[in-house]
């Protein structure tokens, strides 16, 4: 029979049906090359679609517009993820990650078509990010915060680089907060961040910024200091502190005011160097102690800054090591950076002269920075300040609610003998660090330096036949600046302005930092007077309970 139907097998029948379906689709231009020749080019790729067309035993192809997007092989999605995969990743995401996908599939092919599990976070798969029309990655700053968050989690963007990547410090803070909240699984809303100029923090004051911690600021005084009235800003969360200091200021001012002088100034840095033996080490010390050599080193040091001026070098030998303590004037800056820069230049110079010298560290702890030590107490560091006042007997009675003799006796028993019995270094006072730290916080100082800046001996004497009280505080190592570090932040700068010492002194470099050190010493004296008065009169617990405990918290 001429027209008898051929005896088709199931497989051949299938192909005929398939081609019949394809022809109209090809004419309608809704199929990709990949669909037409799936078994040649894409034999080992698996993909789901709305139109599942079985070509080989375990292969499927995609159709229509979707297929056009998938001209490149796609990653294998493990079985357990296939449910999530039904929410298709955005085409943008696929495009952006096409190079990664290529690698995955190349690996799969290399492995003889064995499917390798390529773990992908469902979050990542389901989250879209943007790309431009040329399929190139677009700058991070043009992505949404959520897209950047994904990249942070994947490690494609580093959290600490957000400010430089985005060129927007506030947005960097916002995104870092999102990341932290996700990592902690808790909110950090109470830490504020809005309305703050984080550009002023960047590269100077803090890294990995997520906001700021507000600290209440109060003012004590004004106190009459060297003939002028000075108001003292104090940032603290300790109830009673500002009130107590204010009472001391009142007593001092009503008695005629405080006098204060700077006895020495100079920031210090003490590198440690080592020689081959003790002879070489002692020859080095003799060389430094020679005045001509010292002058040569001073010229090198002073050339490194407009403000840093070397004033002394003191060497201490320990075995074959030498600790070279440089001391220098640093104008209105606290001066740690300045002195370190100058010391580095001198060490470079010394290395040329002493080829046997090895630098172990630019800081050998005889500086001494931010640690208790007797060298700051005896030699001074930063500003060394002495402050005095005569408090009349009637003001001791009326304002301080005690009497002169009680104060003098308590000072001996507590601040002198008590501290001596405790083996204290620089702690011959009642609470100097309270006042120092509160002013440091308010004015943007390096708060860790409250360790040595709080060194203080408080002395009290009865005078004028026991009628009046003579008080002094001696503070050899107040380390402060009015330029650099946190002093340029808006709130801290405004607090410096309250004292009248904002920024660089126009009259004489260093005059503003001098005045700040004097203000701190006079405020410490006020604080000493008031606390000692409260202790001698037995008022301390009563006032602390009144101010430190909220009424609801009895
Ligand atoms: P520090 O040395 O205290 O760590 P910086 O490194 O920020 O502080 O140095 C202070 C900066 O301020 C220096 O660049 C210095 O040149 C500049 N500066 C401007 N005016 C003064 C001033 N009156 N006294 C000291 N430094 C000043």
C-alpha cells in the first residue's frame, strides 16, 4: 500500500510531534537557540520552567522570554531548594552573577556532567540587585541599602569600607546598623544616629560607626579663675557630681576666686632601643647628654612641625636597652601625634650614627601614656598645674556646711595618710578623676588619659588664726588639647567654647590648652572642697541618695 502509514516507533513519533510544536514557535520568534538545540549545547543543564519539555532523560529546557535570559548555563539548584527556587531569582541578579554561574557550570561539565551542589543562600538567590544595560556591575553607591546589605553578608563589600565606597558617611552608618541588627537579631534603635555629622568622625575619631552615645552635659560655676569667670561643662551620668562641683565653685568665687599657674608643659614619648652590650648603651647615653648633640637632635625634631618644640631628652638604661624620654611643647594640641612624628625623625637620624642601635618600639612605656606610673607624677607630662584659693571661715560654714578644722583634719587623715597607707601614686585626693573625666568627655579629650591627668595632691591648711581655709591642688600631668582629636566635633567644640578655649589660640600657641588645664585644676579644687565638706559633715550618703537614685527606684 502506497499510502499506508509508516510503522512509527514511540521515539520517532515523539520527535515528529515535537517538531510540529516548534515550527510555529520559531516563526513567532519566542524560542531561543538553546531550546532548539538543547541536546547538543546544553545537555547537562537543568532548569525548571513553566513549559517542561523532556528532551533527554533528565534534562529540561526553558521557553519564551525567560529562555532569552538564560543564554548562559544556569547553576544547579539542589532538590531541597527547588521549592524556594519556584520564586525565580530576578533576571537582574542572574545577569549580574553570570560570570559566577559560568564557572559553576564549567566545573559541572569538567566533572563529566556530575551535578555538584553549589550552596547558595536562599536570601541571596531571592534578592535582586541592579546592573546596567551593558551587564556591568554598577557602583555600590547606586545599589539600594538592602542590596548592599546582601553584599556585606557575602563579603563582597567590607563593612569598615562603607564610608569610602559610598562617599556618604550617614548612609554608611545606616547600613552598618542594618547589618548589626541582623547579626544580633535585636534592635539598636536607642542608639541615635540621625542629625549627626559623621563626616567629622571619619578618619579621625571612630571607625565602624553605628551612631553615638548621648551623655548628659551640665555646667558648674562660673568659677572665678585668675580674675575671670569661667563656666565649666561636665559630661557625666553620675548624679551629684555637677551639683557638688558647682557648690565648690560658689565657695571659691565668693571667697575671691582661685589662682592657677602652669609650672611645666611638655608631651612625652619614650622609645626603647637596644644595643649589642651595656658599653655601647652607655656610650649612646653619654652622646645624647652632650649639649651639642642634643641641639642637633632638637633641630631634627623641631623641623617636623610648626608647633612641636623639643625641650628635653632623658635617657634611662636597663641592661643593654635604653629608654629615651623625649619631652616637647605641642602648642594647643595634646600632642601625642606630634611628638611621635618628631621622635620618629630623630630615631631615623640616630640610626645613621649608631648602626648598632635597634629600635624595639617607638613607645617603651616610660612615656607613660594611659597607665599609672610614678614618672608622670614626678617628672610631669602634658601640663603641670598648681591651683590655690583662700576660703573664708564664714563661707566654709554657710556654703560648705562644715568648719575649717574638720576639713583640715580629714584631708590629712584621708588624702595624705590614707593614700600613703594604700601605696598610692598620684592619688592624694578625694575624687580628682571625677571632675577630670567629666570635662574630658565634654570637651573631646582623649578620655583614656584621665589615668595620668587625674594625678593630684590636695592640701589644706588653717590660716588667719584658724579662721580661714587655705587649699591647693597640685596636678603634674594634665594632658589636654584644644585642637586635634575629638575637640573638633561640633558638641565638644561648643563645650570648649563655653570655657572660651575653642581651637587654636590666636594670641600665643598653647595659650588655649594652658587655660583648659587651669580650668580643669580649678574645677578639681572646687570638687575637692565640696566632697571633703560633705564627708566631714556626714552629708555624703544623704546627697547621693537624693541625686543618684530616682524616686521610683528606692
Ligand atoms: P595630637 O598631636 O594632639 O594628637 P594632631 O595630630 O591632630 O593632635 O595635631 C594637631 C594638628 O593641629 C597639627 O596638624 C597642628 O599643626 C595643628 N595645629 C593648628 N593650630 C595649632 C596650635 N595652636 N597648636 C598645635 N597644633 C596646631
